[in-house]
C-alpha cells in the first residue's frame, strides 16, 4: 500500500511541475483592468519622487561646480538650500518646503542676473525646482508645455508636437506672442469651416489614472454655421492617413451653441455650462483609462465627476488641441500639462 501511495504521489508531483505557472494561480483582483493598465505591485520600497528630484538637483549643482560653470561657494549656497528643503519635507512641513523652493529659485535667479550662472545652464535647475513644487502638490508631471521656448511664428514641431489637420493652412498654425495666459507666448490654431487645425502631442508613457490641463482662449468667435465645435481639448488618439479623424477618449468641447460639453467619441457629451469669447478658460480633465470614466474642472471648480466615457476602443495616446471647424476660428492654447497622482 505504501508503495502504491508513493507512486501516486510521484505522478501527482510530476503533473504539478509540468503545469504552466499561471494555470495554478487564482484570478487576481485587478483582472478586470485592461492589459494596458495592469501593473504588478512593487516588490521593494520605492524612492519617493521628491527625493529623486532633490538628488538630481544636487548632482546638477555639483556638476556645474566641477565644470567651473558655477563658483564653488555659490554651489555651497544652493546645496545648503537644497538640504533645508529636504529636511522640511522629511518633517512633513510641506508648506514651508514650498516656500523654501521659491527661495532656492530666487537665489538661482540672482546668480543669473549678476552673471555668476549662465542662464542656459541655470534653466534646467529651475525646471527641477518647479517639478519638485508640483510633486509636493501631488502631481507627478509627465510633460509641461508653456510654448515659451519656441520661435514666434513657427509651429512647435521640435517639441514633439504634430500638426494633424492644418485648418486654414500650415502657415496659420504657429507660436504667437499676441495672447498668453502666462509668460508671453501661446500656440495659435486657426480652423475653417469643415476643416479644423489639430495639434497632437504623443505620450510615450501612459498611466491608468491621468490628469490633463490646458488654458483655452477663443478669439472673437463668429456666429456658428454648422453644428461643430469651436474648439476642444483632451486626451485622444489619431487615425492614420490624410483624412484620419481624431478619436476622443476624454474631451472638452466648446460648442457653437455657446455651451461647453464633456464626453468622448461615440458617447453623448454632458453639458458643463456656457462659454464666451475672448476669455481664458482653465480646463482640467481627470481620466481613469481602466474603467473609462472621467471628471472635469473648469476654472478650478469640479463640474462633472465619474462621467461614463465608454465609447472608443483602446486607450488614449496623447493630448489633442483642436481649433474647431465651425466657421473661421482662432483658438489659443497655453500651459498644457499632463500628470499622474504621486503614489
């Protein structure tokens, strides 16, 4: 009997060892998520994002000193300020840390003004400080665009932007210094009836939960001719080809009827409220790509929450800025940003 039992156990073990690993695992809780956004839990503690940025700042300062770009004593001043910021964050004194980040930036600006720190080398350090501030606000930024670093009158191809539809013509879509929400420049898109101007910024890193922000300004809108949007902004993708349409996964529409709507391709959009021309609108979209729901804020106020956006297949691939295609429409965009919540 013992011999028979031993043989049976041997057969069972051979069977189990020959099975695929996944066949022995029970379904996990996140199996309901789409494959694109299924992620394994980290096996080791992750370095906080703020600590990584401070480390990058310190490394950059030391490099500038080593390369004789920045005086060693001035480097020590900035390193001491960076150390103070780190200590405040460690004590959970976040408001004080934010204030000291501004002090840090002020010191860098003073060094630039006095000719001690070349602006071309100081600018990346300032960007790291801004990134740290946003992380302390809970935003892990994937990209920011204020259109300040491009030549006026040119389309920002060098920044990775694609002009998918050219509206009135490629020469009409460019960086403008006439209207801006912050700084001195913005992106002007000029559409015509039946043919919009659409700028697309692809995003190589996609997140399940993502937030997209932009400032939108419609200049002197003309009366509507067809029932099409005057402008739009949001997350989406593009179909290939000259006539490839924009596919919207979470999108805000400024409609001809004078109202703003939130929706997606093949989804009935929900009304947000009225809009008017010659005014900047601060738009923020929150999108859950796994459950295909979204929320929208206008000028800092949460207007719609957990809206069903289960229309298009797949997921977003980047940000779309749309001039609209109802009459001849001038739309300006500024301070575009995409971020995910800090974990």
